[in-house]
C-alpha cells in the first residue's frame, strides 16, 4: 500500500451535542457561598452572535468518563464551556437493559468562579450508585458534587443542595495546582507547579463543622528547593502565569494494581522522567527516563516536555497485581514505551520493567505534507486482537485517528505494516448547481442541505446568519426571527439581497437566469460562513476508549464522534487503491460504476433520478427488458457519455464486458445483505443517545449504498446497449432482468430510509419513566409548548424502538451491523409505510403521511390508510375512492387479522372490520361525520344500506344506525327529500319521532316551509302537527321568532283541517293583541292592522267549512288573560272549554274595528282597576 493511501477499517460517525429539546437541559447554579441548587432559565439560543459562539458552544476541555463499578448509566461526557464557568455533563450510553429508563438529561453546572480545566476529575463510588465530580476553581475551592442516576433521568433538582460540598484547599495558598487526579472516590491527588503533590483524603466524620477532605502535602525535594520553585530559573518552564518546575508532572495516572491496600501515582514530568509515588507515605520510589535514554546533564532543554501536554500516560489491565503502563514521549519524532507494572510484595511498591526493549515504537503520522502532532492516545489490552492502540493527531483544527492492534510477539511487524486509519467525512458537501430545467428552487436545495438532520446545529446557523446580516449592514431582529422560524429567517435575509429585473435583450422579459445565478452566489457565501463556524466546532480535544463495549470516542469542541467498524462495502469504497482478497472483481465493478456516474453533469443526474422515481413508485406492467429499454430511452445519458467514458468502462471490465457474470453480481449484492448475526434477538435496546448515533450511521451508510446501487443500475443499462453486434449484447449471457429487478428493490428500501432519516418533526417529549416509544400518541402533540416537544427524525419516532443489539461487548461492529441490517433488502426489520402513515396521522401530520404514500403497498389496509391520509388533507373525493377500494378486503371475514395501526384505530373501530360491508361502511361514515363531510356521509350510508340483508348480523340495529346517519347527513346538506324518505322508512318509532322534530326544525330554519308542507308523512301527520303546535305554544315573540303559526296554518290548510287552521289563527290574534304595536297602521287605511288582517283570514278560513261546523273551541277566560286563554284554548288546555262560532268571530272583528275607530277619533274608553271598560251611562 502506498504511503498516501491509508487503509481505512473504521469510520468516524460524528454526532452533534445540541439537545433535541430545551426541556432536556437542566441548569444548576453552584454558588461559592452556599451549595444551593436552583433551576435557572436557559439563555435563548437565538441571541448567539459570532463573538459569543465559540465561548458558549465550543468547549475548552472535554472528555468521556466511564464508570467502573456500575453499569447504568456508565459513560458520561463532560465539557467545560462559557469561559470555564460552566460544566456540562450528560450520559452517552449507547444501549441499556430493557427495563432501564433512559438518562437523557443534560446537567449544566454553573460556577461563580472559572474552573481549572485540568483540575477536574470524575470517580465512581464503589459502595453506592452515583457519579462523583471533583472540581477546583481559580479561587482554589474544591467542589465535591455527587450526582445520582436520577439526576440524569428527572428534572427535579431538590437534592442538589445536599449533593454539592465546597472546601477551600489551604495548601494551594502558596502553590499552583496543575492537575487533579481521582484515585478513587475517597482519595484525590493534586499535582502542583513545584513538582509536589497534595493528597486529599475524604473525612470519615460526618459533622458539618469538619472539613470534607484532609490535606497532606508531599514534595519531590526539600522545602528550600520548593520555595525556590516560585522563582524563575533554569530549572523552570513558563506556563501561563506560572513557572513550572521541571519535576512537576505534565501528565499523571493512578493505579492500585487491583489491591485494596495500596495506591500509586505515576507521573510523566516536564524533565522527561517517569516518577512513581506511593500515595500511602508520599515517597517517590522509582524515577527513570520515559524512553530509558541516556541523557547528557547539559541537554535539559532538549528533553523538556510542554506542560500543556497532559495525555502522556495510560494504565490498563485487570489482572490483580499487574498492569500495563503506556507512556508517550513528544520529544523529537515521538515514541511510545510500554511498561510492565507488577506489585512488589517485599518492597511494598511496584516493579517496573520495559516491554519491547529492542523496538523503537515511533507512530507513523498521517500521510501528506502537513505537520502533525500526536495529541492523545488510548490503549486496550487483552482484546481478541491483543493490545490495541488508538492515536489522535492534530494539525490546527484538523485531526486524524489511527489504530494498530498487535500481539506481543508480532509488535515489530504490526507496528510497521498494521496501522489503519479512521475514515472521516471531511470534504464539504455542496448543493448541486441549479439550472433552468430544475424542478426545485435553489433556496429549497440549499435549505435541504443546511437543515439536514445532524449536519449543523441551530446555534451555528443562527450565528452564521447574524454574521451575514452584519456583512450586509442589516439590523438583526431577534424577535421577528424567532417568530418566523430559522428556515424562513434565512430565506428572508438572503432574499432581501436579490431582485428580479427585466432582461436587457430585445424581448424585455424577466431575467430569471441572472436571478438564479445571484441567488446561487448568496447561498454559497452564506454556506461558507457556516463551514467556517462548523470547523471550530470540530476541533478535537480528547480521545477515549470504553473497555467493556470496545467503543472509542473522539471528543471535539462541539461534537462527539464514535469510531465504528467499516462494513465490507465501506472498506471497498473508502479504499479504492487497496486489493481486497476474494473481492477484487467486486471492488472493480463497484469503483467502475461510481466513476462512470461521477462524470455525469448535475442536470443529467437530475434526469436519471427523475426516471428512476417513476421506476420505483409506479406499478409497471412492462417486462424487465422493456423497463430497461424505457429507462435508457428516457434518461438518455448516452448523449452526454463520451467515447473516453465508455473506453474506461471497457478497460476496467474487459472487452464486451467479459468480467461481468451473474456470480459477480451475486457477490456484489451479498455485501449489502444482512448477516445472520444481525438478525438475532435484541437483548439490549438502544438509548435515546444510541438511537441518534445509529441514525447518524444509517445516514452515512444509506447514502453510500444508494450511490453504489444507483451507479450499478446506470452501468447495467449502459452495458446492455453498448455492443457492436446483437450477438454480443449482455442479455445473451446474463439474466439482466433479475439484476435490474433486485437493484430496483434495493433502491426502493433505501429511498424510504433516506426519507425517514432526513425528515424531522416535533414530537412530545416522552417521560423517561415511560417506554421509549409508544405508538398512538395524541394529536394534541403538535400543539404542545416548544419546551415540551423534541425535534427528532421521523425514523427515531417511528422505528427507533426497533433498534438494539444482542451483546454490548463489540459496539463498533454492532453499530455498523445495525445500519447494514436495516438497509438490507432481506432485513428482519420491517419498515411498513402504512403503519408509519398511521403514526403521522396520530401526530396530526397528514402532510408527512402523504409524502410516503408512494412507498405504500397495495393491500386493503394500506389502501384504507391512503384514504385516511387524504381525509386528513381534506381531499374527500380521493379519500372516498380509497375507502371504496379497500371495502371488500376489510369487510371479508378472515382468521386472526393483524390489528396494528399505531393507535389510529381503537378496539371499537377494529370490531367494524372483517365482519361485513355494512359495518365497514358504518366506520367510514363516522370518519366523514368527524370532518363534517356530510355529502360523503350520505354516499356511504346509501352504500351501507344496499348491503344489509337477512344474513347481516344485527341487521335491524345496524340498519337503524345507518338510517339515522343517512338522515343526519342529508339534513346537514339540505337534502330534505332524501332525509324525508329515510325518515319515513324507519321502523324505530321513538327514533323516528325524534328525527322528525329535527327535520321540521332544519327545514324551517332553511326556509323550506313550502317543501315541508308538501311532503307526505304517512302515519306521522299527527306527530308533525303536534310538533308544530308545540313550537307555536313555546313562541314568545310572535313577530321576531320563526313564523310557526303561519307554518302550522299552511300545514292544516294543506290537509283540509280548516277548523284547526282557524284555531291557530285565533291563537296568533290573541298573541298579537298583547304587543304594544298591535294597533300600528300598515297601510293608508287606519283600520288596516296586523290584528284586523288576521281576523279576516280567520273569518275566511271558517267560511270554508259547513255553517254547522264553523266553530272552534277555546278556554274560557277573561280578556285580560287572553294569552293564556288562547294558548290553552287553541291547543287543548285544561281550562274550561268554550265554543267560538263564526258569528262570534265576526262580532269580535267588528268590535276591533270600532275600537280602532274610537281611538283614531280620540275617544278613549275608561278602564277600571280590574281592566274592564266602565259604562258611565249606567
């Protein structure tokens, strides 16, 4: 392998550290005067600007601590932010046991004084399940913080006051601390600038008046030399504001060799020596050069180590009495040294011996002309591959990670040839260049790129937007930006720089090309700002390794990267110059396809993708050969394929593509299939953090597999039509239809996964005490407060709960296996679009459900779900069509039907499926009723009634229910003829009478009284009369209320009930006479009033019957109580009945005329106190 072509066996998967919800962040303020903890409001991320971005978002120090004695939670990421005043801690466990709750909270501990980043240590108490955090701030106060797992699971911070203790370290009054190391939960060691150490032992006394820690000082030399350490001299190194003694420790580590009665401190000092301290008595019992080199006494400067390099020693091992110590010397080219540590029972110390004494272990830097510095390393021992060594190189903001594993007897060979690299996606991603034929706007393309999940943080985008606004001289409006949303704010700011002008050509049309080019230019400028900020976030700070899982982490300023194993396909694609045993031809086929498509222009790629979409989502009746011909004709990429491109394919695959065989394609396809190991039971589900990590790995792998499958599809079509004679055609010796069909099948699944992992949506923040994922959440989810929701990918919300691993001891391979298994065409993880659509509907997102409709299957339930999707989109016509298509399949009885719907259907609704057409249509009717689409209620109710027969179970009750819904639907759309027909056909008399009242009132409300009067009501006429009479009886204001008296009058006249019509007129007259405007003249005739007109109608009505029958009955009452008399008399009240004849009515009419004439002549009658007119002549 060439020096410039490292072998990539691992892949870096970078994860942003921005929480998915503000509710997951708990801010705790630790006061120096007291340890009271209280929640404080989190600062608004929208107020970030370019000056504060690095301070607030990029850590100055960060690493991962792995607990030794307790497993859940196990790994914690700590970061020092905001001018060293904020310590952020979160759990980064990838998986958990099934019953364990997630620890998803991020604890932000804010200090009143800046803390010393090198004076921070974490420990795992052996006796109880907790995480101990020890911090020394710049005022030399030691913070002891005990965090329980519940602190990372619940937002409650009531116990934080008891969890934090503060003590001033007196010994640091005249010494400067350089490093803090936690030997265990009860023993801390502080290394100082003068080469000494301070041992801190936890006090056993629980009295609050006593100090929590007992201080003991030990020096590497006498008091006189220690005092002179404060003075500048030849034996000191300037570091910050302190002169560090050469005996001071640059890096330190502790070990007890697995024995409870001993504790040792190993330090790599600035003078390039290894010193071992016995922490029991403070003695240094071993000192030697870390390379065992013979040094001249005058060459002090040559061997001096920079105090900033504090990652020079690691101790690993689990065998009692034995440990492996690895030191790194940064002097010269840099060299590792491996030391064997064994307990010395006689001396009570450690016996130190060097491994590989004859080997010079200088790590090879990454290839290239750049100057690299080894910044950190980790070691793992006794693994399946022997000892493993991970090293991290830095060059300014750039870093590289390398790995080597070896057995002791093979160290020289492995060190020379066994190094491998970690592949990282460092090349910037840019949107495709826009062209006039593009179906999408440039802004849409760039937004998809910028807002792709996990690519950039919101703080990065907001800061870049602020910098862009400052460059334009614009004033930032944070409130308006917050109300708009980030995407809208970006488009608004960038759009303010553009204007669509008319072309200077003769046509004078709009110059869209210039507008498009100007838009592209502004987006690229904005994207460069984003890349500038993102580069700062990617500065590597430390390297960590977790022994139990085998997972390595690269901790960056504002991101975290896991190092997972490359899949076989990734190894081929990321190592194109490497010869792969048994897969050489497979590698050649894959690289040929990728190189062939890589020469396509952006416009040609867009055309090919457009043709591919029709192949993926449209049900074609063509044969495979016809589909390949169709693809070639529509894509027509051969028009842009040069002879040189074709020659490169021929050179790689041989004349007439002789290298291509069905076996070669089968071996290529095998790289993308799920292995048997990946399909075992998942004993350990992924945590929330683990799911985000898995989604990131899936995002990386799905793009790679998509490119491989897409390029192979294009290459296959190219080879099929690239021949000189028909006999040389590829299909003559290869079943290209099978290959084409399989590639299309793979691309269909990959397309769905691509959509799932790039689509984001807000979902309710699940309580950590509840299961990770429960389908069927309330539609109110989308209406929650932003702090109660989290922004996650659709894949996490829909299928994240399906991810897990069978074991936790090989997580680098397990993460890759999870991704490859999910993407494989033969995966055991079913991605069923219909259930995803159900979940989207439950989340009130029918728009997203519609986006995955092309992936939906054609079975009855999937068809039904499409109807529900269109129902949510208010496309009722399309919804009705889908419901009808699914009717037969969902109404036919089957055994043990699948009743999964992500909570969309409850048990009551499921009982209406698979038991007949009427029941199914009854369910559909209820759906349209909920959205008030009553025309479709009527349509489906009519269909349901058609299928009710003697074989229908509970036919009578179902028919009554459907008739009721049909009636209600018809009434709501004013289809009164249908409502009347349905009502008359009902056999349930109680329901019939109730709906009759509804029909009458609705028709009267809609001014359909003429139609009401004309409708026949067999056996219901008396009921109609009673209902109308009741409404007349209930009428208070006869003028402003509905004309119930007139309606009842018309009803009775239509049915020749003249006496009944006369009775209702008499009641109307009596009620009119009670109004103060009863005597108002309504024409030129003073005798023409509403009362006199009603009298005339009454007289005419009674005149229509035989003279002997020209009478009506009313209640006997005084005129003063005429209202009560009219009501009871006209409608059969309980008072004394009185007969009123036509002659009586005429006299009353004449009396009314006389009364009006007298009033008009100012002849007012005298009325007594009881309301009777007084006769003065008597």
